[in-house]
C-alpha cells in the first residue's frame, strides 16, 4: 500500500501498481524537479489538488512545503502501466519509465 505523503523509489510505485488487483489510483505523483521520471529517483505520493471557486489548484500542504512538482495523476500512471503490461509482459522498469515519460510528453501510449 502506498501511503500519501511518503517518498518511494519509482520501482516500488510501479511494482505496487502492477501487483494490486483492487487498485486505488486516487493519488498523484510529485517530484522535486519538473523533469522526466528516472529509474534511480524516488517520488512522493499525495492527494490530487483541490480546485477553488476561481478554478485555482490548491495542492496538498506537504507538496507546497517541499516545493514539489506535479508529475502524474494516479489514474494516468496506472493506465500507462496497464498498457505496457498488456503489450510486453516481460517489461523492465526501464520500459515502464520510458512509456511513462512518453505519455507525459505526447499524451499517448507508447507502442512496444
């Protein structure tokens, strides 16, 4: 189980999504830098931002305190993981990260 507010290696997050049958994708992925995901990095799990009456996003307090960047919604993250698993059951962490970064840039799934 991923606990919101905690920092996890990307491999652990991918493994959790791959193995969870009753998936809870009600989370977002936050990072210290606004950059592509990397296999040797860890990322924070947190709540989705709220939206105020003016349409402004209000991020969780720990995200603001740590000056983190929104990288992925849990739903999109899980969809990319599922796509890779369907296409390439033997996918490596590198494959998953490549597909996640591709989706982040092109808003489309990478074909394996």
